[in-house]
């Protein structure tokens, strides 16, 4: 009787080992977060392709298109990690005979948060990859985090200040493809608006402004949505081309939501 018990016990233990091995093999690998921003003047829509293989044109018709100087939650990808080759096509130039606008080799550690800024021009595209470390903001601290990045190809360094403050009081000499860390700003009930001014550092010319409104918003009224600044981190990106008299793709500020 004891030998029969030992026999079935061995079978039971063997099944547990097999099940554990299968579970280990079936456990999906961890992923990373990647936000892709299209800051290429003249590229109205970019389509991403993480596959090396030629893809049928219908794929691009239905694929997520990343609009120029726009941020949407759909531009955040979370199904990839490790070394990835990303091809970015200027839609509708997506046929196999068309070359991608840019090819980027990405190294995305599992669990990391990344931003890929696609900038430059159609003739000379460029990229900037940032591994992001958005600070945690405790509920007891009514703050918001803002960082700045210069994605304006051909621009001179810029100074950034709050309206009414000295030029460069927030950021000095932010060159093309320069990016700052996240800086904390108060988001208490008494803080309603921050207006940032972007100036050419050499001439002092005001290039553009961005107004962060609703810093103290706490209403549940659907016409006055809940606070989207407090306890969060954001990026303000200078996009567009320096004024060359043509009026095409003027410099502007793009708001990007981080975490």
C-alpha cells in the first residue's frame, strides 16, 4: 500500500514540475513604454513599422498615423522591449519601393519609459531618444512637473521664462535637440495659470508662448474638466521652423503628457 502511495506521489510531483515549466515558458516577457512624437515639418502623418518584412499597403491604410506636432495617447506603444528596429514612413509613401523616412535602432530595457522625438526635415530627418524618469509626485505635494525640449530644426538656442520674469529664468540656451529634466511647479488652489515665453537667446525676440491653464482646476463640471496638471509630468516641445518669411510650419509649442 505504501509503495502505491509513493508511486502516485512521484507522478503528482512530476506533473507539478511539468506545469511549472510550462507556466515559465508561457510567461510573456516584460515590455517597455515608447512615445513617438512627429516633429518633422511637412510630414503630416508618420506610420511606424516594427517589422523588417515588407508589409501589405492595407497595413498602412489602417495603421495608427502620428500627426505632425500632435500628441495623443495612441502614440504611446507598450508591446515592445529589447533591441528593436523601427521604420518610420511618411504616409502615404509606404509601398515597398519607398524608402522609410527614418530607420532607428532602439534599445528598450524592460520596464523603461522612453520618448522618441522624430524631428529634422523631410530631406534631413533626425531623431532624439530620451529614456524618461518622470518623478513621483506624492498626494501631499500639490505640484506638477514640466520639462522642455527644442525640436525646431535650424533654430538658434532659446531662452524660456515665465511671463513677467527675466528671459532665461526657467531655461537658458536650450539648443536644438536639447532637453531638460522635469522641474516642479506649484499646483495649489491659488495657482491657476503659467504662461511660458520662448525667446531667441541671441536677439531676445519672442518666438512663441504657451499657457498652462487649469492648474488649480478641481471642478467636476464636464465643461470644466478635472485637473490634468496636478501630480503629473508634462513636456513642452518647441516645434516648427524658425521664421524664414514663408510662414510654413511656424514655431509653436506642443504639450506632451508623460506620467
